[in-house]
């Protein structure tokens, strides 16, 4: 299944100002995404380019405060001209819950940009 064009994240096509390349891909499950996410498979994305979001959050649904998490998060902030992507192959409700959590954490950390879609 494809939710967006593989060219958006393909390492072989150069970035443009109109369509920035995805720098980091957050996923619900590396194994599942590499088997089921057509755009990741077609783009030739490797496991090393994926970060499982569950590894960033502790048992209280808070961002982990450890060196491994800081290292993973630093890859999200390397290049302000590029974007990060969350890819989930689970159920739709999971997408909403995770997106909400990511948004709340970004607000707390003062990172990212909120866009009004109304």
C-alpha cells in the first residue's frame, strides 16, 4: 500500500525547494513497516534509517530522558530544511494517538511548527 509517492523519501532523487526530502522516518514497527509499507519498500529505505517511536517514550508516555533517546532525537534536528515523517502500519486510531503525543511533546520542547489547516 502507498500513502505517498516513494520519490518523497527516495535517497536517489535530489531534494528540491518545493518538496524537501525526508530526513528521519519514525515508525511504529521497523519490521512491520519494512514488510508492509509500499512507499518505504519502493524507496529502498533500510532499517538503519528508521526510528521506532516506542523506543523514545517511557512507560508513562513521556519522552525518555537518556543518552540513546537524545542521540535519536538529534537526527531529527540536523537540517532545518528537511522534514521528518511518521509511518504507521497499525490501525488508524493508533496514528491519531501517536500524532497527538508527538505534537504535545513538540509543544513542550518548543520545536516544530504548528500549521492551521482550517
